[in-house]
């Protein structure tokens, strides 16, 4: 099942290895290349067993964070930096993040600022990490209640995606990661026949009975690995074309995220999983695109049906949305604003397009979000 | 007296304007180019009057930090980020740092992580800022007692050096900045005749009676501006050749800093000014270079004499060094270590060279530092 990718993000090379099992720390230190003299491992309490397996009897220290979005904060970053400092890492020291999106984002951010940039390897253990977070260099943590308010662009030169790690993934995490896979499939311009979306739909039985038993996982390995590999390929190529989201193409990867991030904020960070928020956000983006005459009805309907089939909430307003004014304030704080104007990504005939917020009638936006008077 | 420079640091363009007076916020917003829709100003209690003059009646908020090395910490960074967030800055918002090295380092770091990178302008109001800190993209703050443990490379696209700001500079700050000017002159390979060092020596009367009166400053404007401009040119070209200190040439700018940073740490951050520590560090580098047969005796003697003439402590051990074991531990934590090995920059026949720590006999190192048994 091994698949290897090499991307170049604005001069930084990123190698991705999709493989069966986790690498050993020896494999990682060898692949991290010359000069990585010392390493620290970062994980959370869920991924600590995987981290200990990777570590073996190597003396590198382990920094174990609390899991989940609520610990994606400066205190966690400081804990990672302190582990590096106490272990005597210099600028050529290696930070190895072992976990899902949260551990990836935080380890990569800490590495990016440690002595102005240390070495970095990510071992992605969740579907969300493999489908999205580990690849492309976006790092960050939440601040003042805003998702990823602080962050950097710092692509990991070395990324492992060990499929075996998914066998211990909680059900909620499967659902969170699947939404990012669906998002990438919607963005896939080459997917005119809808083959990628159909492949994803074939994974539905996988999510019927969560968490997935190792036997069921084993039986669905082939299409699952194919979906992850296709997603890695699509996202990698988009990021290669616009590494720091200056040109516009990378911003398309935010499909569902403008609405989704605002939902995460207004519900209270950590109350709804990132992927579930993004899935709901994609349904909103379809509604907006329909209202603007951009998203074809059949495409919007098919996507909504797929999302519902995977058990995502697609109706507006979202039951966890809370105060609509808080939601609207959060959406106004979106990072993708330019010259004070919001931008939205909406599905088109194929792929998706960016729409300038000025073209969006406030009444249409309110109807799409729901509950906003 | 206006001098303008344009550098390219690995794809990032940095424009430097040496000029008489401070720019207005209107000038800055115009020069910051399209799309900088909102701005926040960052200063410390010393530079707040300058910041208010720049601001005029513009509604941008002012974030006033406590001055000095002891406030170069995460709490200050968070205050800057919060000001940006509360003012509704998006990724295209502009952070304007008005102050010396500490304000420059912190504003630039905050801008570099705000929504993964916002716009940045630095108005350098101290000699240290003009001679060194504002230019070249190194940002950072102190953590766990270690200088600049956390930081990024984030060159400011727009830098002003208003000479008038120096008229309110405290005496200690003059002394701190002069050391970085001397360092740059030592590094100047083109200065075989020692013209730059002689020009600096001509500024000695300026520092006899600190703080400098506006009348004395006015009388020495021409050589002072010439020294700052020459320093900007030399540093800019070195950084252009090695923007992120990967190739080795930029590391030469750390002349005096391996010893100096360790002294700052062991004395207790903020107890000795950065420049005074660097001056002492340069005297150590000369001693080391002499012991290794790299620094010619005459050059080492001339530099030590110049440093003493400016009133710098050049003897070892330094009276504020404190526990030599703390000093040695700090030196071992130096960011420039590679594969666990320290590196030192020492003056050569012209310019300076990097010496691998392995070539340095521990006994020689102990004698050079002094007080180490």
C-alpha cells in the first residue's frame, strides 16, 4: 500500500510516506538527513502509546499534551519549546509530532519558532491529519477564542501517514477527517465524472459502526488508502501553486471553513469537531453558491446527500451555533478578509471558486446561515 | 541626509529609509502599498511620544509596552496580537513598530505569526535598532531565560530610520548601539584601510557626555549618518547572501554574540545592555582568535583600544558575569550549535571567520572567558 509523494512548497521540500505501520525513530532520524543531532517527540495522551512504540529505547524525551482543540494554546506550545530547551536542542534539533491535526499544528508551530526554525517531522495518526492538517505547512494555535489566530507557514520536510494508526481512532475522529476528504474531492477539478466522490461514498459502510474494528478497517484498506493518497496529491499540487495563500488558489482549500471556523468559535472551541463544522460549512457554501447562481442544483443536492449519508448535520441554523451575533462576529474575523471584505469559497460546475463578499446580499447570507435576523 | 536602500532577502524585499524626521502614518500607509486597510502601532513608554506624533489624529490603536529586555516575553507579544485582533486586523493589516531593538523584535515577531503573517513596518528610534535590529528579518523574544529562544525570520518590507529620534535616546542606549556599529565595521571586508573604524572612532567625542544634547547631535550628524548608512549597507548585503543563516556568512554577524548572549543570560536578562555585552564578547572573540593564531595581534589590540575608548568593559571575567557555570551552560545553549558543536566567530586579518568549537582547547576558552576553573 506504500505511496510516496514529494512536493515543493516555495523552495521547501516536503516528502510524504503513506505506509502500513509507524516508522521507528531510527527511520525518522535517518530520513531527517544530516545534522539532526537530537530529537524530542510530541504527542497527546491518546497517541502516547504510538509515540512510545516509535521511541523504543531511544533516550529522546516525550512531551505529552492534553488532547483536543481546547489545548491548542500557548501553554501547550510553551511545553513543547521547554522540552526542546531542556533536552539541549539547538537549531538543528528535530521536533517529531505524533498525532492528529492538533498535535501536528502545535508541534509544527513550536518547531517553526524554536531558535527561528528547527527541524520537523510529522507522524500523522488521524484521518484529519492525513487528509489535511499534516500537509501544506499551515501551523498555528487558537488565541482569544479565534481559531489559529497565531501561526506560521512551515512545511514539514518529512511526513509519515501510517495507516495502522487509524485502527485506534475514535469514531468522532473518523467523522472529522472524512469531511476534509470530501472537501478535497469537491475541489478536484479533474474529478468531472465524480469518481473521487464515488470512491468516498463507497467508504460509507466503514463509518456505520464507529469506532471501526480492525477487521472492518483491514477489509476497506484499499479504497481508504486510495482516497488518502488522492487527497494528498490534490492538496499538495494546490499548495505547490500557492504556498502561502497569496495567489488565491490555496484559499480554495478553505471551502466550508469560513462558515465552519465561525461555527467552531460560536459553539465554543472544542464543542464540535473541526470536520463536522467544515461539513456543515460546505452545506452552507452550497446554499450560498446556489443563491448566487454558481453552484449547479444537482451538484449541491448530491453533496448535501453525501454529507447526510455520512451523518453530518447539514441544516441551518446548526443546533450548536449558539448566539447568531457571536457567529456573525466570528465570520467577520475570518483570516481571508482582504481590504476589510470577506471572501467565500463555493462549489462550481467542477471544483470551486472564490466569491468576493461584496457580491453577497446580506439577506442571502442570513438565510444561508439560518437563525440570523 | 536622506539615504535609501532596497534589499532582497530570499524573495522578500526590504526598503530602508534613513531620513531626518519621523514619517507620518499617512506616509507609512501609502508606502506599505495596496491593501493595508488597517494598522496598529506598537511602542514602549519611552517611544510613545514619537508614536503619538506619527499617529496624529489617525484612529489606529497604540499598544504601549514596558521598555527593556525584561519585557521581551510572550505576555508582550500577546498584548500586540490582542491589539491587532481587537482592532479587527485581517491578514492584510499592518503592524507598525516604533522603538529600538526590543520593540522591533517583538512587533516583527507578532506580525510574523498574526494570522500566519501580517504586514509590517518598523520605525527604528535607537542606534541599536538602526545599526542592527530593524534590518535583516530576525525577530524573537526571550524564553526560559534564554535570549531569543523563540523567533522567526520575517524581514520588514518597510523600515524608517529617523535620525531626529536619536535626540531623545538615553546614554546607555547610545553605548548599546555603538557596539553593533563597531561589530559591523570589524566585519567589513572592504575596510582594509580601516576607514570605517576610523569614522567610528571620530564619533567618540559624541559619547563623552551622555545623553547627547541636540546641539552636539546636530554637529555630528554627518559622520553619524555615514556610519549608520555604511552599517545598513554592509549588514544588508551579508543578509542578502544568506537570509536565514544557513550558509554561514550571516552567522558572521554574530561576532561577539556567542559570548555576549551568554553574558546577558548569566548576568540576568536586562542587567547589562545588549551592546555592552556584545562589546565585551568582541573582546573575548579577539582573545580567542589570538589564541588560535587567527586574529593578528595589532588588529586585536586596536579593537580592544577602540572598545575601551568608548567606555566598554573589555576585561575578563566580566564583573556582572555571575556564576561561571551558569555562563558556560548559557554558552552551550547557543543557537548556532551544529551537530552538538559550538561555533565561534573571531576577527581575522580583514573581516572575521567562523571557527568550529572542536578546534578550541577548553583551557584556552576558559582563559578567554576568565573566572572559569
